[in-house]
C-alpha cells in the first residue's frame, strides 16, 4: 500500500506543528516539553530490553517528552483534545509549560472560539488549562466532553483513593466550574462525539480512558492518549507505565488499539510523543511493528 507523504508544517518551535487530514486541519500543541528519563513508562521491564527498543544505551538518559494536546478544525467547529498541564506546569518549571493558550493564539484561534474540549482522561497533565488561575472557565463557550466512566472515577472519590488527593483535586478544579455551568457532556462506549471524531474506549491507564479516531476524506488519525506514552508501546503491549490503574486492562486496550490502527491504516500519534511524531502500526508474524511516518529531530 502506498501513501502520499504527510506535509507537516513546523510551528515556531518544537512546541507546535500542523498538518492536514482530509478536510481537517490538525495542530499538535505542547503545554510543556521537558526532556526526561522514560524508565517509569516500562514498569517491570529489564532496562536492557526497553533501552534497546528505544535505541539508547543509558536508561537514565533524558529523552524528549511532551505534554501535548491537539486542536482540530473543520471550518465550522474547533475542538481541543486534552488541555495540557496548565498552571501546574509553570510552578514545576517545565519548559513551555502553562503556555497552551499562547500556542492556540499563534494559530489565530481565540479561546472563545473553542467549541469543545474533549478529554482522553482527567490526569492533571490532560485537563490543566480548562480553568484559569482564578478558577474561571478558560474556554467560556466550550462543552467539556469525556467518558462517563472517567467522570465517575474522579468524582466518586475512587480516583483519589487509587492515586492521590492532589490528582483528584486537579480533576475537580478543572471540571466542576463547567458542571456548574451545565457544560459537561459524557458518553459511554464507542461514540461519535462530533462529525468525524469517534471516541474509542481504551480503559486501563484510568477506568474511563479514551482514545480518539479522526476520519476525513478516507484518511484516519488515531490519537492514543495515554494508552501509549511512547511508540514502542504499540510493539510491546505489556510494557506498562507505572501509573496505569489496571495494567492487564491497559495491555488489552493496546492490543485492540493496534488492531484498529491496522484495520483503518491510520496515522497514529500521542500527546506524550515529541511533536510531531506520526506513525503507522503494521502487523508482523508475531504482533505489531511501529513505522515512523514523521518525527521531530
Ligand atoms: Zn499523561
């Protein structure tokens, strides 16, 4: 099968890039891009194994990492997929952190123009820009869209119990003001949240974790969320992040996601992959292989 090359338009820095998928304009926007050691994303895996897969020798070597979001425009609607780390990233001193609104404005988009913020899950690095430092709605005209199971996990107290009070507090802070304004919408299972944008349940990292498939003009883009923190997770489904809520479930989710990526011949990217990483997943005799289509360097 042959593909036309993807024309990636670099942004002002490694914090953004754009490309076209059918009639959609897709921007990858960072809310912080630190270099960090990635060992925590291969929990229980021998360092020699995962470093070899990543093509490095030193497991402590800092590698480019990203707290990424995606802005999708179809000419009518403007949708943000995840909202980054927000103010927390500024206090943590993460390079480029807490600057998502600047990245959005660089595209000529005003925050009032965002119609929906769609969440893969509610960890603090994925919903952090929903409210301002003053607790106001950052996106005053947006609906917040997420899986009911994810909302329940954080709002019932289960998330705080399983993870931490701080994480639950961040989820509450970034969701409750929208609930008060009747701007939160939930879905169950596989669901088309907007024309051409389908939620694909990939539980495990959190109970309501969701990936998203974009489709336009016969082309597909799979946005993994934290079902994969690095492309090698598509080759090694059981190389789990230390932070996965249910590792067996997240392993199964990576299996289903890999099969879906192959079936749709989808471009694949993830918010924690350096901007802009695009690849395809290929079936092999024993599993799956990741093929880079575009990578930052
Ligand atoms: Zn994350």
